C-alpha cells in the first residue's frame, strides 16, 4: 500500500482526497493516515488540508523498496530491488543474489558501502546519504568476450540520466568514467561469471557522486559531485531509476548486434578524449597519441606520434589527458 500511495501522490498535480485513496486502495482512513505518518517519518514532505486531502510537497531522498517501486512502468531493468542500509559492496551482494538465481534486471542498492570497489582493485569512497551506489544483474546471451562492451553501454546510460536529473552536461572519459566539468562524478565496474562459451551473469556496479559537498584531499582535484556542479540536491532514487530507463534502451540496442555499432555515435558524441592528445599508460611502455574515437567493439583508437594506429583495450591500460585527468 505504501508504494501505491507514493505513486498516487507523485502522479497527482494537487490534492488527493482521503476518500479517493480509501476507495482506490480499499482501506480505511486510519490506514491511510498511518502510511502518511510513516512517509513523513522517512522524510517525505506531505501537506494535509481538511476537505482537500493530501499533497506531496517534496519526496524524500530515500532508497527504499516502496520508493523505487513507485517509478515502475513495466521495465525489466530495476524490476526487483534489493535495498540495503549498509553492506560491504553492492557488487558482492549482486553476485551473491545472481548465484542464487536472481533474475536479470535485479537492482541492488546501498546507503553505505564499507568496501566499495573501483577498477584495478581501488577502493570507492561511499559515505552515507550522499551518493548513488548500486549494481545491476544482467544475463545476456552473448559470448563472454563481448561482455566488456556493457561497461561502455552503462557509461552512456549514466551520462544521459545525469543530464535528465541535474541538467548538467555529462561526458565520458574512455572507457567508463562519467565526467562533469572535467571531473569524475561516476565510476563503473563490471564483473562476470562465465564459462569459455557462456555467460552465467554480469554485474555492473555504478557509483555516482550525487550530493557530496567535499572530497578527500587525494581526489579533490579530479572528483566532483552533481551537487557541487549544479548547486542543488538531487534525489538519488530518481537518478538511479533514470539510469535503469536509459540502460534498458541501450542494452536492447547492444543485444541486437552484440557490439557497439548501434550506440557508437551517441557514445562518441560524449567522449571527452575525442580528437585530443592522450597519454596511454601501457605496462609495455607509455606513449602519446591522438584519440580518434572507438571502434565497434569499444577499443580506443589512438594515432601515435609516429602515425601508427593503436587499438587500446580498457583492461590493459589507462588513458589520461596530456595536461590532466581528462
């Protein structure tokens, strides 16, 4: 009932009468009142006026099953949500659920991660109540060799969702860092369980800096948040479900071809490295070149200073701008 009341309040442009709520939900006025009090306790700002009813003034910035369910509109991704107050890592939780049969589209969220993961074994800082930390379970019928492209697919979905939620212009630093004003606001980590010719599941972990006001000294020059850049607080549940909406669209496009031909143009339109000098930090030897975009498989095309062309794999190297992070 809580989910239905949240959805009805969000969909009503004005007051929703207690009588209408009782009639549609087949419950008593007392039951409705109790749910309203619960929602107020969670942070929802709800106005109640005699002879008019209830009006949602401001939704709460909460990550609850009822809040997420109020966004549901028949989509597959995000159709089941596992909400957690504090866990070690949403990716770890998602892998556990996937191993125990969780269906494709299952979303795992957390208010706090005590051991959030970044690429190359780095720790992802996850303070409470400020960011969107979530993981998505996918079960694509593709060869394992193609799974890395899902990371780029997710980056495109996140960039679009950030623009929807904040109005900020979001770019992508290859392969999967989403940036605003030249600083990182989102990291993505994809993990997989597979056999040589079959994927059991893929978990895409996403961390978005939403309402942070400051960062540790070691990353403050390269990291930012949507709040810092926009000057306003963003509701995390709305942002996460927007990511699900855009991811569902691009996931279907990807599955049609099992490569990035259907989304390469949109991805490259956001690629902050495009037509810029980059430094490729390759274990076999660092080099510089001009970034010319990506190929159909998501490999970065770099023309070296000696005019030779390199196809860079994200799992092997890191790429930096010549004069900074981007």
